[in-house]
C-alpha cells in the first residue's frame, strides 16, 4: 500500500512494483492525493489487494481509503496522511482534502527549516 501511495504521489517506484489502480490527483511534484473507492476489492496490476491487510479492512468495515502527501520545497522531507473510512466516498468528496497538504506544510515549514539548520 505504501509503495502504491508513493507511486501515485509522483515517486517512480516502477522497479519495485507495477502501477496500482488508484485514482490520483497531483499538484506538480509538491503534493498529491490518492483515493481507493473500495478497499476490499481494489487490486494493482498484478491482481494483489492494494490494501494488503484485508483482515483489517474486513474487521473494521473499511470501505474507502484516501490520502494526501507532499514534499517541502526547502527540504527533502515528505509527509503522508492516510485516511480509512467506513463510508463509501466518491472521488469528488475527497478532493477538497488535498488543500490540507498546503495548510499542513505552511504550519510546519518553520519546524522543518529549523531542524535542517540544527541537524546538518
């Protein structure tokens, strides 16, 4: 799942595994959003479950999964948030969450820059 997420957010992991059947939306290389409509049936190009922990999906009634992530312009740091829902969400319902990437980065940029300065 993590490699599928990173691929969909713009990292080239083709050497690691095939493309996943995930709906994505990118804002250049700065941030992105991924969405899995049905966590119990979504498969990658090798017919593997995108959410490998199918027992977790079943036990918790997980339906849709979405996430967002992005990198900092001034640092090689990257963050990711993954949300598991018990509701079936349409892709247009999760798109507004992509704005959280920018908000999160704005509020954590100073901390990332300070860390870069102090931990060279």
